[in-house]
């Protein structure tokens, strides 16, 4: 969430940033925010003056009673009662105004970094790096959903029977390979200095607002209405909320966490061949990395996270590319995002497997995640997160790119984790 003070001091910069995002009615929204803030200040001043007058009056009434002037004190008590009524009305008005102001702020996305290119859709994203030779598959190579059925390692129909579409069942070597990937990702992350945590798979409303899933992605989250809890769409939500309402010290930076969780997304409106098989699921596994950083170090940290994911994809021997997302495709809360995609040879298309983002102070302002600088002044921290990695499309890429006429070869780095070097 943007700070009102930042919007006031940098109005033109904010409007330029929202224009990069193609954000509709930006100028009207900003004017509404500034108007609501001015109204807040007026009401707050009235309330402060009323409370100050009431305090002075209370002392006068006390002195009158001490002096035996009960009649005069009674007259002033009537005025005091009127001031109390007025102050309660002003408090209520202030609360209502603050609710309106916050609701307006919740609707405004983050301001993109200067590196974010203009654009309206994923077609306008910039490819900044590409590595790995796209393999030439044997004649008769097949996509992963057919490989899964051929080798009986993932059962989409059984998942559909148990729950519904988008909830596959991993079997035999498929389940072991899934577990191997999770352990490998966690080991890579912890070796790189990320502390592993296990977190709840449900979060409360405050947590969902804290990281920006609400109100932006409310329709994409599974919600338990009775307890007002949300199934997590990513481990980013509970891990980052560990630090909600926390004041750090400068020496606490950097804070680096990693977590494995299942993730749950409704993916409403997702249809067609591009979502077949593992390409888009309602439940999937993912290993996440989260960093809490000093503002002066966050972009250096972002580069480090990009390099970390790059190393993992190299070890998996998958052809990949890195995209810098344009203003029309970047997430609501992000200031700068790099997407990683692996090439699916059997599908002849790129598949997103990771997003690595810097949110700057946007989440921290919602979370009230702060630190004290060397002058003991309270400042907002920067938050970052990245997939390291999401499993479904990594699994799809491994199965498709490493298939041979005699089976699916397992990358060397995973053999010790899964206990076999081939699926046949």
C-alpha cells in the first residue's frame, strides 16, 4: 500500500508509474485519496480542539467544586456533556473517513520501478536472458500428460474423481520425483542462507491484506466463510506475515526464509489447451524464498535471488529464459518482477516456473513492518519473494525435455534424492 505522504510529495511520479501500468482513472483515484486525507486532517484538528477544551473544562469544574461553587460547576457540566457528545461524533466521523481512505489506498497498485517497460500484456515483456539448448526430441515424443499416463506416474482422472479437475494424484516414481524436487529445492535454498520454516496453510484476513492478496485477488482464493480463513495461494503470504507488526533493527538485515507448502488457487476462467495437464492446477507444490531487506540493499538482493534460481535451472539442465515484466503484466504489489520460463519441447511453448519480485515498501506499509535506522528513526523495510521453485511446470519440463524412446532420464542432481536415474 502506498503511503499518503509519498503520494502527496510525489504526485506526478505516482501518476507516471500508474500510467506505465495502464491503471484506469488514476488521476481521479489519487485526487480522492488526497481529498480524504485533507478531510481526515480537518476532523482530527476539530477532535483535538474539542478534547483539549473538554480537558480544560474538567479542571475548571473540579476547581469550582473545591471552592464550593456547585451551581456554577453544574452549568459547566452541561457544556462538558455537549463536548463529550461532539467528541464521540468526531471520533466516529474520523473512523469512517479513515475506512474510506484505506479502501481507496487498497485499490491503488504499487508504483513500478523505472526498469519496468511499458506494455499492455505478456506480449510486451522483455526477454533479458536465455540459456540452454532446446533439445531435438525423437520422432513420436509426447507431452507430459501422455507421458504421465504411459509410465503411470501422474493420474489426472483419479484426481478428478477424488476432488475435481486441477487436483492430480502423483504415483510411484512420479510421487518420489515430486518429493525429490521439494527436498532438492529446500537444500539449495538453505545452503544459500535461507532459513527453513514450516507455516500454516490457512491465513486470516489480516495476513491476506498484509501481502496484498486482498482485495486484489479475493476471487482467486479459496475461502472458509465460517472461520473467515483463506487457503494460501503461495507460502509468501504466511512467511512474510511472520513479520507483521514487527520493528526490526538494522543489524537484523537481511532476513532470508524458505518454505515448502502446497498452494491453492481457484484459477477461475482458465480454460483451453494451454492449461492441460500440469500447466495450471488448483493445488500444487511450491518452494518459496522470502527476504526482508534494508531499502538500500533490496535491489542487490533481487539480483542475488535471480542468480540463485538461474543456478537451480542450470543444474536441472532445462532450457530457460528470464523476462522483465511490463507494466501491463506485473503483479499488483510488485515494483519489479522477473519471470523464469522453461521451454516445453513437446508442447513447443514456454512455461512460467518462477516469479522473483521486489515489493519495496508496498507490503511493509500494509504489514507495519519497520526498522529503526542509525538515528533511531522508524522506517519501512523492503520485502521480496520468489518461487524456488514451483513444481508442476518444472515437472512438465523435466518429463518432456528428458524423454527418450527408452524412458525419461533423471538429471544427475536429482538421482541421489529420488533413488533412480530413469523412469521406464
